């Protein structure tokens, strides 16, 4: 969807999006193959991946808030470095082969806050946008749904799993649903981007 609908969009974020989604595919395939052929934990692969995940999402949120809040860059950079600090603390105290749950929880909370900050500035703005066709509105909506759900998921995962191990299967389906929401809404946002590019082209 990204390769097809973002092909006419030449800005940095569109390119970054295609590279990031390529990285997602490489990570998932690598994690699956590593586990399949070595029968060892693939957590270290995902620990590396989350650095790029949070970087991409932070950059995306900053990209979409720029038209509404010119001086927002320090906030988004600071949020990413808070995540990095927690991540490094986790690596040094728990090791690189333990899933960095705390860092992911901190990142999820920060991302939810930044999404809400985007919508706050969008509502305050005098600019008129067509929500139905807004690339930014839907891209951020997907991120908000996913990371809000992930925050709740991460908070209760250990409690649920420790008390009722069979609930693990339910948690898997919850995460699959969150992923479907994320990539489904992102796909629609890419369609919105394509529509916008066609409008720009037809106006010349």
C-alpha cells in the first residue's frame, strides 16, 4: 500500500515511511527465521528494532504537527531521548537479551501524549482541513489507537499471564487486532496522501 499510494509523494516522510515498513518486514522475517532455525530467543532482534520504531513514529508525529506548531521540535526530540535513556538503563541492568518492556511502556505513554498534543493543536488551529482526506489525521489516529492499546496491554500483560497462563492466547489476539488497526488505518492514510498528490497535480 505504501509503495503504491506514496509513489507520487517525494517528501522525506514518505521515503522514511517506505524504508521503515521495509524494515518491519525484514525484522519480522528475521525474527521468525532465527527462532525457527536456532530455537533460541529472538528478543534481541526486536530490541534493536524498537529503536527504529520509536524514531520513525516520533519523526512522523513531528512531521504532521509542524504546520500547526512551528517550535515543537524540542518536545519531540526530548521525548525520544527520554525513551533512549530508559532503553539504555534497561540494557545495562537487565541485558540486551531481555525484552525491554519498561522502555516500550515509556515510549507508548510518550507517543500517546504526543498524539493528543497533535490533536489539541489541530483543534486550536484556524487552518481548515478535510478530515476525510487528511493524511496526517489518519496516520496519527492509527498511532494513537495502537499505542494506547499497547499501553494497556503492557500494563496488564504480566498480571494476566502470571495468574492465568492460558490467557496468553487472548493476549496474542489482542496484539494482532492492534496491528490490524494500525496498518489498516495507515493504509487509508496512504490513500489520502495519494488523493492529495493528485489534487496538487491537477491544479497545475
